[in-house]
């Protein structure tokens, strides 16, 4: 049974429910601490053609297996107008493996070419219904959710990927074609809520 819990003034979220396809991007002005040393919001990360939000972290084996594809996707799609941000909502780990210092070092080592920010209070993860790292949410230019789930169908063996779900969704978004599928199962480690 899903519970409804008011979390922020006038906004209600479904606990255990994921953001539905077609939903508006929530908490676009929630202040995040970015590895650049500045604060930012999802509004700041937006692109003219759409926005990709990846719930991620520093240590999850699933993230480590997929994150080279974060960088490749950013190289291909940011110049085409899709904004991108990785969000770390592992609040219970912010004093340890997911501290800002560790995030900065990790992003540098992996060659991140997009913002990587902490989510105070795990509020974005809660609003999105994100429960895993990585967990992908792609929004169109009107900030409506058009795809959510996994990056592709093979985290461990990139050469054996048969379905590039996210790249296909981003291509379809840019060309105005139908996105299919619009949702896949996110595989990964659980987000470490406080």
C-alpha cells in the first residue's frame, strides 16, 4: 500500500512510487551543492532540448560499471542541447564515501564532463521516487518525463549491449520520434537515505 506524505510546502509525493511518465520535473529549484564549489538547481542543469537526471554515487558497483557511459553520453548529447546532471542522494554517506571531497576526486578520476551534486535531505530522490544508483530520468524541453530506468541492458559487458535504452530515448527526443520503451527497470544499489 502506498502512503502519501506531505514533505514540502504544498507538494505531495507518493512514497515507494516512481515519478510517472509525463510528470513535470519536481523540485527544479531545490539547491544542490555541486563539485564545482557552487550551488546549483535542476533549472541550472536544463538544456534547450531536454534534461537528463542521473541518481548516482561514488562506490556502487553498478554505477562503477555504467559511469563510463555517462561521460560518453554527455560528450554526444550535451552539444545537441540535452542538459545533464548526476545527483548524489546518499545522505547517510555524505560524511564518508559520498562526501564532497570524495565526489570531487571521483568525478576527476572518471573524467566527468557534467555537474555532479549532493542532494541535501535526499529530497530529489524522494520526489522522483528514485531508489537505485544509477537511476535515470530524461525530461523533454517542457520538463516532462519521457524516459526512466536503466542506461542500457548490460552494465557489466558494454560490448554485449543489445538495447541502448537511454541513448535511443535521447535520439528519439531530439528527432521528435516516439520513445519506446519509455520505462525500464533500474538496476543498482539502494540509495542510502538518512
